[in-house]
C-alpha cells in the first residue's frame, strides 16, 4: 500500500497537479467539480479483470488453469453458486486481504 502512495505522490505532479490537492477533487467527476482522473488502483483492477476474462474466452491451457483454480477455490469456500456473485463477508474462512497474493502498484 505504501508503494501506491509513493507512486501517486510522484505521478500526480507530473500530470501538472499540485500533490497536496485533495484526492476527491482529482478523481471526482466533472459534474461535481472534479478532474475526472482514474485512480490507478481502479484501472489496474479493471485491467486484471479484462485479461482474466480474455484468457478464459481465448481457450487453451491458461483457460483450463484459470477455471480449475476458480473451481478449487469455490470448493474451498463450500458454496454451490459462483462465489464471485456473493458478498465476500458471507465467507469468513476466505483468505484475509492482508495475506492475499493480489497486490497493487
């Protein structure tokens, strides 16, 4: 999380914005007086999901690996319906966010 703050504090001045400007103004929509910039975490998450869906649709060995991983995690959670469509709080035995293997910049 600290590397994300360092990245943002260095990237924002390069965009011509004062680094002390409130993040609500930087990332807020134009209609509310914001600059409408996309948060790097949101963009990175969107790219991860886009690649995941693209790889599953493409087929091949990577598709099979992704589907096997999703099935194994669903079995671990013990849910019959797809876990991505449920509230994560319903699964108290899921991997905690602090020890998750998913990281951001």
